[in-house]
C-alpha cells in the first residue's frame, strides 16, 4: 500500500507544490519510534527530528489552494491521526472550522480545513461540472494535503480521516468511497454519494436528520447502503450504538463489534444550532463528540 501511495504522489509531483506557511508554529523534538503503534504507517516527518510548519497553501494543477490547520505543538509519543474536514456549498473553511468544533474534540489530531474553489457567486464546489464520480477534481487536493502534512508532521498514514457537512459531506463520502486505500474512515453530516459502488475498507459514520429539506434522507440512506455493500456483510443487523456520544444521536451500528470497517448510521432529531436556530440541515451539537468517539475506537 505504501508503495502504491508513493508512486501515485510521484506521478502527481509536477502538478503539486507545497507553498511556504505563514503564522503557523512548528513542532520540535526527537524523531518518533516508527514501531510505537501496531499496524501504523509513519509519514516521512516521523523520521526527521526537526519538523517544519504545516503549509497554509498547496498548489494543485496550477491552482493555489488555501488550507487552515490545527496541530498540537508538543511532540507526540506516536504518529498522530490526520483529519481533513470539508465545508459546504456556502460556508468557507474558516466558518466550518468554527461550527465543526473538531479542534476541541480531537485535540491530539492534526486537522486540516481546505478551501474549495469558487463556483457560482457566493458558492463553492469540490469538483468541476461533469466530473465522473471516481475522478472528481479535488481528489488530487486530498493527495496533496496528505503529502504536505506527512512531510511536516508525524502522522499515521493508516489513520487518515475525512469529515464533511452538506456538499462537503457528499465530497467526504465520495473520497472515502473511492480512495479507500488512503482513507481509514469518513464521518459526514447531511450528505449523499455520487455513483453507487464503493471500494471496501473504509469505515463510515453517517449522520442525517429524517426531515432534512436540502439533502433528503434517501440520499443519506443510499450512501449508507453503498458502504454496507462494500464493507459487508450487506445483510448485517443494526444494533444500537453502545457509546454514549453515538447513542445521543440515535446511532445504530451494522455488524459485530469486531468488524474492522463498521458502518454507523445516525437518524437524529437534534436540529437546533447552538444559537437556538432550528434547522434540520444543521450540524448537530453532539456531532464533534460522536466523531471523536467513532474515530478513536477504530483499530
């Protein structure tokens, strides 16, 4: 798997450039023992005692892309998780970072919030019109982020996660569905999936309000069924999630407790923003804790 990733990144090298970071404090410390976690795949920065700043821009296919990041400044005892979080159609990366509240829920992870490219005035998109589901434009952005962060922070390349809301949830699901060799799991809110078949090997936490007026429930159920079909068994029984953070959102887990790539489906009734506004398409208040619980308990 590592060899395939290296070859892929090498093939993309003429189109991907890491640009200098500004205003980001770097870690310093000794190189991390590569054997600290069974099954981990340390990134190149794990073997470098001086760690550079995470870039706040990457260049992909001759387009400069902005990224925000959260990273602990103290040295880690083992490679850290990498979380890439995608905003929706009308919210930029900075706004999504504020309401996702992942920095506090996953303080030991490296979290990156990329900025989508503008589409129509006031909106963003993670793909070009007409892109096939298995070759969306910003799949290359995901590769670039993993490469850039992996060369500046010690991360576990076997524990790369994607998160998204609304249009960002669609894209996060698409990434997890088609790039299962690079992504350990997805956690998405109010999203569906383009196309119908997934590559197996990616766990999924899918959160949806039954009365969502912008992304109908059937879209979320389609994504759930695609991950179930890929991860198997497709006829697995749904049982209530045991962890309190997941139970709060009415989550059910498909398959036994030892399934390596579980699918957790949450048809929730939490439609109130912290401000008090009622919105069935909202990011539920309990979401950050649920995502943290799901990611942390994956092998």
